C-alpha cells in the first residue's frame, strides 16, 4: 500500500532533479540515476511501513526524506557530470550532512524515534558516504572506496556470522566517527585542500572507521562468546539517532 508521504518524497526528488537540470544541466544518465534512487528509497520506505506498526512517516522521517532527496541529486551529478559540477555537488552533500543532526533532534523532541526511522537515517548516511568515496577515489585512488564499502561489508558478514547482528550500545564515539567520514570526504571532494592534505585526512578518516568497526566487532564477539547477547539473523536495526 502506497503511503502519501512516500509518494510526496518521490515527487520532491523528481522536482529537485528538474531544478538541477534547469540550473546546471542534467543528462539522461543523471536523470536515470537520480530517479532510480528516489524510487528505490520510496520502495524501501513503503516496505518498512507495511511491516511496522507505523501508518505514516513521522516529522523526523520527513527531514530524513528531504536529506535523501539531496543525496539523490548528488548521485545524479556524480553519475552525469563526471565531476564538472563539483561545487554544486559539494554544497548539496554539505547540506545533507548538516541536516543529519536535525532529524535526530526532531525525533527526540517529538518522541517519534523508531527502528524504521533510525534505519532510514543510517542507510541515507551510508549511501552518501559511498557516493562521496567514489568521487574522492577518482583523485586519491581506489583505496578510498574502502570507506564507502566498509559498512556494506559488515552487513554482508552478518549474513555469514549472525552474531554480528547483535544489538550494540549507543556510542558517541561511533556517531562522531561516522560524521567525520562525511566531513572529510566532502572536504577532499571540494578540491580546496592540497592533494597531500586530502590524502592525509582521508587516510586518517579510514583509520578511525576501521577502529570503530573493529571495536564493535570485538564487543559483539565477546558477547557471542560468553552468550550474553541475543542473536538476530536479520541485519541490525537500532534506534541510535544523532
């Protein structure tokens, strides 16, 4: 069953792509990539809403949906212009990252935090980092893709070792490391920094991300070894809003 809020989100995505086309130009590949992203997000939300007790998107979800539309525009630019509109892409990505703090605040103040909203927020963040890592990899090398791929590798590993899907305690360090990835990748993609500075910062961000995932993996392994944490064969969904 289609949700009006989800349909509106897809329409907003298409409208933003139209505005982007009118301002900087967007070819067929960009339209296809951006529209496909928006429709996929709509499908994900529809599936999640149909499986949950929620009947509609909450106010925090609406903010995340707006962020998602910006990420769809970033996707369209990356696919279509091959870096020719770097400034516009950096601005859109920066706004999407800044709004990441807003949806968490809205969720807390309105008491509408939910597993679906947390998962939606997490997926938008992860995908934006993946897209930004693709951009930065073009100048610094393919090793940067490790930043964007790490979370997806962790999820895939959870299919093989279900104990990796155990719940994790809320962590300010984890949130901070995740925020650093987006900030550093945007800075590196902007080309404002010297090449060496972008390299050092991106390498440092990768080191922090590896530490964060390593720490969580070790914690989950300890819980599994001592039998103190429940094992869920599904990918983990936590309400850990920023």
